[in-house]
């Protein structure tokens, strides 16, 4: 379907890939991976034709239909959520609009428009072939899967937040059913229930899918091929993300061994030359070895992936009862989200708060953190508890005109520069990175900066609302490792199943039937309930 043949591409002085070749076959599900800035978005732009290679060729079918979901969805307004979704469905939506115009013309002109009748027949046949007559029903199914409820369908799309507009943009592309789906981080703004639905949709999708995604689980369950971009090279691996990691590890070990063997041989030859270069009797051998060395094709030193590592400072010990919820109630208008909730969280427990969209997960964390007052009841913090609260809005509280280092100084004015630069380095901001203005940072970089500020405070209670949003797989892995060693108490909401699996030792499920407590890990919760999230099916 798509073939890159000896493609070279660079921007300014940055070479993204050199002589890169790979192909994508019809029906394949491909995961595109690589560090930030490696060129994943450029690959998408080359596939769509928005960009051209500096050298080489890209082959694509002439009649390829393509849907591209990107992080910048543009302005959506003026239609209902359902209408906007249907209007963005590509060819079938355009045919529907033309069909409506032709119908109105024919009704006005009677039977005098032979050309109009012929065009109407052609458009109607194509519209029917593309499933136009069940377009609205399919749109509703997709919107429900992505977390929308019936009461929202006729609301103006302009009333939605940025994250929910992203869901509408994703729904438009899924509804269009193109031959090739290009998905750039489709799970960034989805909750766990929507991610599970999308996972099933993509797994069953008849067309071809190429996606970047920070959710390791969806890459494992959907992708059957991984294309890695790193250091100017594109490599293809058969299998899911887990198999790719294993294969990459084997390859890395082989390249290291080859490099080490060649370096040892070169060093041996160099020692011989250095030792005998003044010996007349050895002159011929020395010259022979010099010529031999000049002809050796040197193996480049392998690129090594340096794993990020965060280290939480040891927090002060809290009392045994860390959080106590007594008769906690909260409603938004007539919608009751909590009604008399009672819960005690003890020291070193790690609670995953789960529930369907709108069940009150974030509301609960806000009340525990003191960012929202309950209507009734009490959320109290125990003796000697210091609380650190991470929510999505904390990224909005960063000051755009400050540099990363200035933002950290503002948060910790008594710390010295060395301490704060080390802190920034632990979260991936090295050397001159600390002088970047906050306004130019990506969502993932802002999330890391907000987490760095939280880490510095060393609280003994962490309340985290979707801390892995916008974080890449490597950064998430580092955060999981750090939190696994964290000596305080943890309450969190997350849609990342690796995060849930690695950290939770208690699960609080919120539902319309009332709260349920599962006194074990996330895997035990799945085993007990037979599902990965409230209202969802068990994993296949």
C-alpha cells in the first residue's frame, strides 16, 4: 500500500532519516515508534503528501482514501456534535450534501432535468455503497464508544473542551472508514473505557492502520508490525510492541558485541604499529597493517538508549490513617456523583480510583486535595500528612514566559541552581534545555516539569489525576519505577493499564450502584470482575 524507497529527509541541519526504506501492506496494523523529534510526524506528512522527500521515492495507490488524526484539530463550531461528526466523514459526507442539493433541485424542476437525474442516480449509488444511509447510526455508535452520551449529541460542538473536541475529530475519521488510518497519539485525551473501545475498533478494522501511541497495551494488542525511527534509520519489526522491545534488545546486544570486537582488533593492530614503527626489520609488516587499517570499514559506535530515572526524595513519615472520608456527598445540579461515601486510606496504600466517565473520579480527588468542597460530609487528612496534588490543570498554571529553570526557582526559591538543574535533568531537561521558555514546551514536557515540581516537595501523600497523559512510553516507565519505590501513600486515577497494574494494591470503583472496594491489585480486580474497566468486557 505504501512504500518508502531510499528516502532521505532533513530539516535545516537536522537529518531525520537517510536512505530509509520500508513498506506498509494492505490490512496491516503498524506502530510507529521513536524518541521525540525522531521524525514520526514527518513520516505521516510524507505519506499524506503534505511533505516531499529530499531524495528517494514514496509509492502510494492512486485511489487511496486516507484519514489523518493529528493533535491539532482546528476550530470546531456551528454544528451539533452529531452533525459535526457526520460532516467530517470524508467522501460519504460530501456525497450526502450533494444528494440533498440534487434532491431539492429535482423536486423544484420536476422531471425536466435529465442530467440531474443521471447525476442523482450516480451519487445515490455511491452514497449507498459507502454506507451513507446508516451514517448517523454508525456515528452514534462511535461517539458512544468515545464517551459521549445521548443527551450531548445535539449540543453545539463549540461548547466542548479541547480534549472532547479531539474525540469528535477522532470520531470523524473513524466514521469515514478510509483505506488507511494515520493516528497520531489517538489515546491522549481518552479515558480507560474509551481506550478499550478504540482498541477493539482498531483490532477489527478492515483497513490499514499506522499509529503512534504512548499506550503500551494498545500497541501490544493492536499492532502486528513496529517501525522504529532512530538515529536516521528506519527499521521494521514483525510483531507487537513487546516483541519489538525483545528483538531490539537482541539487536542492540549484537551491535555492541560487533563494535567491541572491532575496537579490540583495531586496538591490537594499533599497538603493533606503535610498538614496531621504528623497527627496520618490521617496516614491511607495519606498512602492511597501516594499509589494512585504512581499508577497514569502521562500525559506528552504537546509539545507546539511556533510560530516564526519577528518584523521589524520602518523605517524612505520616500517621497511619492518611485520608478519612466520612459521609462525603457531592452533586452537580440534579446529578449526584457521590452520596455518603465512607473510606479510610492507610499509610503506604496505593489506591486506584476507577469508574465510568462522569462517575466522579476527578471530583473525589479534588475534594481530598481541598480543591473542591463537598456538599456534605468531610474529607480529612491525617496527622503529619503532607499532600502533593497533580491534576491536568497544573500544566496550565505554568508561566509561559519563564524558562524551565526559572519555573523551578519560583517553586523552590531556597534551592541552589545545581540542585534544580539535577532535578530538571532527572525529568529529561538536560544542559541548555533548562533555558527553554515554558510556552514552547510540548504537552509531555509540561507534564514532566509539573511532576518535577511535585517531586521536589517530597510529600508523603500523592494524589494524582491522570499523571501519564502526554508522557511517552520511556517516561511513563521511569515514573512507574519511581512510584514503585515511593515510601508514601498514593491515590490516583489513570487510564494507563501498565500504570494501574504496576502500582495499585487497592481499587475503589465508583458506579451508579454505589462505591465498591477491591482489596487487591488491578490484576486481581480484573480477575474478580471479569473486566478491565467498569462497564467494559474482559480482555480477549
